[in-house]
C-alpha cells in the first residue's frame, strides 16, 4: 500500500496539471517531457539496468514512427492503434539486432549498435517505395474520434497530453516492475559481472534479448507518438545519431538504473532545451553535452540517484535519532 | 580498366587521410583504453582552422598545417589534462559517454559560432587536375597525400626511435609493466592524447580543400574512423594504416561499381562482419 501511494499521487498530479495551467506552450513542454521520459526509460531499461550502452536507439524510435505513420496513411489504421503496433514492430526488429550485437560486449557492443542505426537510416533514405526516402511522410488530417460524446479537437493539446501521459505511466510502471522482477535481478548480475552471471546459470543472451525487446517496444511506441504529435517524419528527424544520444543523456542525467531517473532527466533537459530554443533557436544541444560531462564528472549516479540516496540517509538518521531517544 | 585504376587511385588518396585519423584514435585507445567519440570533432576543428586561416590571413592550407598541427597538439593536451584525466578511472563506459558529451558540446558550439552553412576552400590550383597516365588526380588531393605520408613517416620514426615513442608503445603493450619499469605513465598519456588530437587536426586541415566543411561533419567521420580501427584491430598503428587505405578503396569502388547511395553502407556492413567474426581485426593484431 505504501508503495502505491507515490504512484497515486503522481497520477493525480499529471491529471490535475492541465486544469491548473491552460497555457498551450506549457502543455507542449509537458508533452515533450512525457515523450522524452518514455524514451529515456526505454534506453535506461537496457543501458541502466543491464549495463548495455546502446548508441543506436534512434533506429528503434524511427521504426516505430515509420510503422505508425505508414499504417495510418496507407492502411487507414488510426495512430492510437498504430502507436502500440509501432512498438511491437520495433520489438520485432530488435530481435535480429540483439542477436547480432549481443555477441559483443562493452564498448564494442556500443559501436555495433551505432553501425546498425546508420544502416537503418541509409535504408530509410533509399527504399523510396516504402519510406518516401528523404521526403518523408506528412499527416494532413487525423481521423475523427468522439470521447464521451464529444468530438476530439485535434488542434488542441489536451488529447496529445492524455496519450503522452498514458505512455509515460506505462514506461515508468514497466521499469518499476522490471526492477523488482527476477529478470531485473538477472540484469543487475549481468551489469556487475557478465561472466559470473553466466557461471551461476543465467541465460545472459536470453535476458538481454528480452530486455532489448521491452526497451524497443517503449522506444518504438515513443516514435509512434512522435509521428502522431508532430505529424511529419523523415529520416533526418527520426533516425539521426543525435536522437540516440539524447536518450542516453536523459537517462544518464536523471540517474542510471533508477525508475524515476528518466522523468527527472527529461524535466531537466527538456525545460532547458525549450528555454534555450525560445531564445536562440539553436544551441540546446550545447547544454545537453555540457550537462552530460558535468554529471559524469561530479554526479555519476545522476540527479535522481543522488537525491534518493540523500533522502534515504536522512530517513535513516531520523529513525536512528528516534530509536535513541525512545 | 581505366575506371578501375581511377577509382583505385582516388581511393588510396583519401585512404591515407582516413588512416591518419584512424592512427590518432588507435594510439589513444592503445595507451588509455579510451574510445574517444570526440575525435571526429577534432578533425572538424582542423578543417575550420584551415578555412579561417585561408579566409582571414590568406594562408594556404598546406602551409598552415605547420601551424595547426602543433596548435592541435596543445589543444589535445589541455583536453586531457583538464577534462578527461579525472574521468578515466571511472571505467570504459563512463569515458565513452563523457566523450560523447564532449563531442556534442564541441560540434554544437561550432554550429552556434559558425552556423551550419556548407563552406568550401577555393584554391586557384585546384581547378584543373593533373593527368599522369590519363588518370585525373586533383592537385590538392595529391599534395594532401604527400603531406600525410610525410606526417605518418615522422610519427613512425617518433614511435620507433625516440624514448618517448618507446614509452608510448610500452604503455600500450602493458601499462602495469611500464609503470614498474619507471615510465611516467601520466606524462605518456598527456603526450599520446596530444598526438592523437594533432593527427586528427592535421588530417582535418589536409582534408579541408577536398570536402565540404560544416560543424557536424565529425559525426560522419567518427563512424568511418571506427570502421578503420576495427578493421585494423584496435590499438594497432599498422592496422589503422591498412584499415584506412582499405576503407578508402572500398568506398571508391563501391561508389563506382555498386551505387553512390550505398557507398557508406558498405563500410558499416564490413564493420559489423569484422566485429562479429574477427574482433581482433583483419590482421589479428588488435586486442579486444
């Protein structure tokens, strides 16, 4: 019960936010924060919990975005069905990628994911019959939908806010589940010492491939949401290396291997990014790079990781104090 | 036949420059076990140094390489001393992520300062290529080839003949044994990082007249660079030379005989295959 209390409070807060602030720009930033939380959590599942640093998550994001938008434009399947289908497609695509790249370890794994992501980008750029090549896809109108008897207004932010919030909740809940599951324990063992994990009988390849599939589902669903919200994708927008890096940074700045880390990282980096973008148009990535370096140098456990530790210490001190007096 | 020789020649010409960049990455990896993701940005800085030297002071890029190579050496030493040194004990993955941050920072600072415009350096002697034996050889590429060969030869002499060079090779073979033999590993690391950066910068200066310059060009180069060092075996200098020339030739043949659009893809496929089946490099000299 006590474990569920912060979750209930979080859900209430997310539900109450749009009622408090009707400012469109504020809602836009919230939507971005939720989307980046999903992507940061997707990367964190693999990079933070299993210690497998991927530099190629943009490929999974891009696959989700392309599947969602192609299903809608070519087959008429509405994006709210397309988003989970995009996630499933990314999870399916992650199986061969995982079987190839997981034969390598450490930095070699990272480099191989980079190469795979570049290959996916080249394919999207050149298979024009499927992907429209560099031109990309544009959604001109979203399908009509009625919710509780009212037609949904796709020009407002509120419907997107609801979808993004649901996706974020899914991402955070699945990370929380993973942390407490048997698979999560396997991953911690793999992260700390892969040979030892194998020696005690953990099927490390299976554990890593499963985790990658979960990570890919979240990244692909995030990509589907991107296509749904921005209504335009091309290889440069959804498949570039920079996107993979941003996912890494959000998880890293928030705190590797924590449940709340990606949310904190996304709040922090997206707010800074949007503030800088408002003022200078370009340059928010300068701050991403800078924060990345500062965090690794001074705060390797991330903002949320450090905050949680300080909180736990304080609580222990209060308890000790109480015990000594009582 | 003529197309074959032509693409072989132009492949080797670019290959030697690729090799220079690769050597920079590979010596740094050998000594410090760092995969420097910001290496491509160092090449980019060299390219822009050549550009500004040309447009502000009318310096010929092939003369200014004499100025920029030592300058980049100092930049490298400073980067190591003030940014990287404290990070390295934190482990391979932390360093990898840290240099990813550095790469993003430098590329976007450059984007902020110099805008994303594509620039070129126009040299008067670049307009008509030489035609020895009927093969077109652009003059800037030929000069760059010569200078790159000279720099690589000088580096070879430095590594094999001087005390510092021997210390670098010893540290790269076995860092603990090197410490026990009285080598100041910290100093070796500073010099090696300076050397790697200087090589990247020099290659950038030499490449500048033949390529478009833009602040995010490093992204493209760093991936090529990984292909090169993995082909040759991480940590091996001769491997990086062979890998660089091989990639140059493969790309140039790929562009002629397969398609220009998949030119870069060929490199990545070879890269994955080598990583999977020969992780110590084609020549079996690298360490994984």
